[in-house]
C-alpha cells in the first residue's frame, strides 16, 4: 500500500448533513490520497462525524490562466 502524497493533489473528504440540494450542508473534514495501484485510499480526517454521509470528491482542476489559454 504505497502512496505518493507529495506529488498528487488529495481528494477532498466531506460530511454531508441534511437532505436535498437546498438543505444539505457540506463540511470538509479531511483529505484522501489514492494508492499507486488505484485500488484504495489513505484518508486523513480532522474530525469523526457521528451522523451524516461521507463523500470523497476528486481534486478540482486548476483553472487555465489567460496566458495558458492563448489570450
């Protein structure tokens, strides 16, 4: 189980409380790094939720700057 945490951007770990799009509250509580073999994650949490749903989301891509986009 090897990870390369320094070279890869971590996934965000959230706990979601409430239901529906308008009433759900997303609170980021940690990060996850994919194993090199792609079959698992190392997860670091800053707190442990007692209720709600855990969600792991891919890292957001960096937006292109105007210079990179040829503008």
